[in-house]
């Protein structure tokens, strides 16, 4: 919204409504809905890396310039 200067319409749904959206959907959509559930509702990809578990990718590949979400989205404006 900040990048495009417009306020977007948002519709919030709860966890139960999201899971019910799989009912009757083709298998490939059920897989996609399940993956999005794990990411957005359960937060399965939101974790901290500790020294005992490994290193951050920026430490493994210091020569790579990582792109922020904002930098990535600027490409489409």
C-alpha cells in the first residue's frame, strides 16, 4: 500500500474458514491451501537460526546481494 499509494481492500478470515475452503476443491488446490495454512496460520517458516543449528545464508554466500521484499516489489511498479 505504501509503495503504490493506495489502500487495498482486505478480507480477513479465520483459521476454520480457511481450512473449510478446501472442501470440494481439487487435490492440487487442497495441497496449495494446506501449504499456505502452514505458512500464514501456523507460521511454520518463521523461525530463528541459532549458532548450534547452523548459519544464515548471508554468512554462507557473502558475495550475494539479498533483495528486500520492498526492492523486489519495486520491479512491478
